C-alpha cells in the first residue's frame, strides 16, 4: 500500500480522507490548559505574597526588579545560539542518513525558519521543515516526514535517558513523583527493543506497516543511529543544565547541578505541550518549589519564552534566504 497522495476524485467528490478543520474542542484545549496553568500560578503566588504582606503583582514586580538582566542575557543568548547549532546538526545528520545529501550550511535556514512556526507548536515547526526539504531538494514529502518522526522519537529517548540519570543521582533530594522515572525508562527500553526488532523484520515479518513511506527512516535506521542522535543532542542538554542553574540563581533560588539534571528533561517534556507561553513548563517550576512560587513563575516564564522568541529571531535572519530558495527571487 502506497503513501502517495491520493488521486483527485471526479466532480469534486470526497472520499472521507480529506481533513476538515480541527474540532472546536481541539482548538480550545491548548487555551484551556494555559488558563488552568496560569490560574494555578496566580493562586500559588498570591499565597506566597499574603505571607509577606504583599499582593501577587507587587511580589512579582519585586522579583523582576531584583534580577540582573544583563547577566541573564549573557547566559541565554549564547545558550540559544548554541542550541540552534546543535539542533541543526541533528537535522543535518538525519536528513543525510535517510533522505538526501545536504550541506550543513543549507540546513541552517531550514531549521531557523521553522523556529518561527514553533512559537505556536514545536511539532508544527518540524512539519514546516518537511515541506521545505520537499520543495527545495525534491525529497518525497512522506520520506521527509519519516525523518521528522525519527527526530521526535529520538528526542523522547534523549530526554528520558538524561532524566533517568538525574533521578538516580539525586534520588533522595528530588520530589517523590520523579521516582517513577526509572520505571517509565524500563518500559520505554523494552518498547525500543520491540521497535527495532519490528523494523528489522524479525518481529511480525509479514506486517506491511513497516513498508509505508512515512516510516522509511525507521526501516533504514540501525540501533547505533538512535544512540548517535542521543549523543549528538546531549551537549545541548548539559549546556542547559549549566545555564538554567546559573540563571535560577539570579532569581534568588539555589538549585544544585544534580537537581537541575533530574528536573530539566522532565520540564522540557512539559515545554512540548502545545499552548501559548509554554504554560505547562512554566507551571512545573512552582510545583517543584512551592515556597518560592513567585520566583519560579518569573524564572520559568522568561526562560522558556525568551528561548522560543530568540530562536524565532534567528529564523527571521534566515527568512529571506529561505523564501528565495522556496519561491525564487
């Protein structure tokens, strides 16, 4: 069975495969999650402010006023640029493995331009990369889509691997809810073994599912390639642990490197939840440190949102080239 685009039907008929607009609840869900997160944050901050004889707004303004913003920018700007280079390297490596020979320099405008769309949703940003490669380099759309799925699959295991290591290193200091991470990692490891056996043809050899073009990258991938992508991404996470640890100190909260290593991968999972302002990731910080809700809310809000907007600004630098390559002069 082919994943090629279906042939048009006569007289404008439809066959049920065409997709309409998302249901109203699907459009509303990210906003409802965001409203719920910020409502929780308000009450947490208000509770802390009441203990200090202030209003929630006064407390937040005090927190923002105490931060050395030049020091904070000195951390965040180099980190964001470094993440962009590592992220582009991962995309370059995967595209060259499974799709087409593309220079690293030619991947930069593709990845950077996708950051603009990622303000709304990181996964939509990956879809934009697939469209870009399809139009510019002629790579079949389904095959590029398979590479984007491969990236997301490896991102899950990359974050889970580091989160598990961090949980073990800080077992007695992290919140008990994080004690479930090793169990999740064990289940995920078992699934990975079955996944590799399936796409290697040793499990359910008669299945036609693996032959779909959207799964091409998994069919071609070898176990060492999954591990290579995890290793290539790891410098970005280690840099994030250092930067976030230093940055959180500017907000008056001391967190050890081990704690940050345990928490940050899980918070990055929250950052992937669709919705404005990365509300889920922001709300996770006060959950970890409820007595410092105002500081943690301010920290999470500026950390996650500066990162996505600065990366989008990098995308704007490449946008003219991207448009020229897609649409011509």
